[in-house]
C-alpha cells in the first residue's frame, strides 16, 4: 500500500493543499470500506475516511510526542 505526496501548495491561513498519489491497493481498501465505487471517487467521503485513518493512527500511537 503506497501513499505519496506529489505536490504541496500553501493555501489560505494555516492550511496546505496536498496532491496525493495512491496505488490501486490503497484505493481498493478505501472503496471496499466505504462502498464508493464511483469514478471519480466522492471527495467528501474520501476526506472523512482519510481523516479517520489519521485520527486512529494518532490515538493508537504516541508518535506526536
């Protein structure tokens, strides 16, 4: 499973826009967990799912300390 940041752009305020590249395994995991098989994928659903992954990772590990 692979996720790569292709481009990072400054945005408004403290936000940063990221262009991500994912492999087919990552995309298939997202689709199977959410049922989103549309092409293109639903951006709002993907954002919520990805934020959940990050929150779960943070809660499950002390990597921010």
